[in-house]
C-alpha cells in the first residue's frame, strides 16, 4: 500500500484542474499579449480564472493579484520591494519576521541584513504560537514591514493574523502574510482584513499545478517590479504568463474554498484519529494544541528515534511523510520549530510531520497507524539512547 501524507510539501493535482489545463498545452496556445485571434480566444479564460482567484480570497477588484511562479518568488519580491522603496532611501531601516517563517522569508531577510537592514526575528512560545502583542513591542518608528505566515508549515499552528495586521495598521507599518498553508484550510476574506497589505500563495499547495502562485497587493500599495521587461501585468511582472497554469489555479482555489465546508471536516477527523493513536505510544509529543492549528497537520516527536530513521522505515512501508531534520554531509540539523520552542536536544531531531488532504482515506490512516507503531518498536529496540533514559524501562 502507498500512502501520501506530505501534503504540506505539495499536493496532487485535482482531476478537474487537470481537465481545465489540458486544452492550453497544445490546442489553445496563443500568447495573450498578441493581437490576433489566437490570443483573443483565450482572454475570457484568463479573466474567468482571475475571477475565481479574487473570489477565493475575498479580494476587491480594486486590489491587484499578480501571478508569479510560486510563493518563494512572491515572498522574495515583497521583501526586496520594501527594501528598494522604503529602506534604500533611508526613511526606514527595519523589518520584522517570525523565527519560524518559510526559508524563502528567512533567507531573504538574512540577505537583506548583509545590505544593512535591521531584522527582528519574532519568537514563538512553547506551544509554537505567536503572541500578537509582542509584534507591537518589536515595532519601531523605523519599521518598514512585518511579515508573518498565516499557518506554520511544520506544525499547522494558526497565527493571529487579524490581530497582527490591525496592530500594523494602527502603527502605519506595512503587513505581509505568507498564506501558502492557509488556503483551503481557513476561510480567507481580504475585504474584511484591511490590515493585510500583501499576501502570497502557491497553487501546488491546494491541488493546483506547480510553477504558479501569486502576490496580492492591497489597493494603494506600491511595489517595485522584481522582473523588468514587457508590460505584462501592468509592468509589475514582465514575462509571458502561463495561461494553462493560471486557469488551473483558478479552478483549484474554487475547489479548495468549497472543500472547507464539504471535505475538510473529514480531513480533521482522520488527522485526529492518527494523532490519538500515535499519542498512545509512550514518550511521544505533539507541538501546538489541535484547536490552535489547522486540521490537516500533525508534527510529532518520538523520543529516542531520529527523524530520518523513522522516515526510512515509513518509506519502506510505502508511507510518505517528512521531517524538519536534514542530513547534510555529516551534519544533522534539527527541526527549526522544535529549536524555536526550546525542545530538549533529544527531541529536536525526532520530529515527523504528517500532513493530510481531502484525498486521504481512513484505510490509509489505519495502515499508517499500524506501520508507525511497528517502526517505533523496531527503532527503540536498537536505540541505546532510548534504552538508558531514566523515564522509561528497557523493553
């Protein structure tokens, strides 16, 4: 049996999305920026996809949604745009991000530090959550931007975006949120969240195609183009657009929004079943209370078991999961969230992330529970570090 539980990394393309995209691969191939009929024929499809995306985010037509290749591009774009527009001038010199942002935010922030930008890394608490009030404490008169993800990709923790965005608005500070892990899991209405100036998303996280995403830009906010060239997208992002991918993303977000009411409750039930059974295993720990995270994600640590070892056993059983740990040469990096919450050293390397989707079945979860228990038993039996810890008896 094969089980895919790594949906926070990427999702399978929905069959309905695939059908929407197929005509644009060979039959309807015109460049929408040309003047002939081949181009004109696909303009209605692009407009319809935009309507689906605007509706999916509850965005106002006065706002801009610019198509990009992915959220990594969008995240880079907004941070670097703020640098060019507000920091190079000397008017501002400071940005705030959380310490558990996606690498595309953290790496960009560290790059900006080499250019003289002051960066504050907002801490999370022991539950993997952010206290919105701490944002106010970090803001200075020189703060140009606050960038906080909506949902953490490792734990599924939901950060208080409404409160944080309001604090930023009250202090006249731009606010950006990486909403990659929120789409299809949380209802998003940007018309109501007026404090959100910028938002990024990526289609392959909600059963759309890879290689396409977007940046929401609130009306009245300006950005410096990351790419220069033609006049596509009002000159904000030059380059011929991927019509098929955009059409697919439109359909994908329509389905994702619908699934919150129709399919997502089933996802939550399966995640809870998996979590309940895993927590019956001695010395297992879950980060962030389930009522404070999205219903599709479970980050669990198994004391005495390296994350890579667990992944090896699960993969042999046909189960795809993930870990924040990574073997690079002889160095073993611990999960960044586990480090941020101050987890003990013997737990920081043990975190495994299971992430479900609307395609996950009960049979798959039953099988996964069985295989996890087998893997834990086998790995702990050969783990000297676990056998000699004082909190357990050698089996």
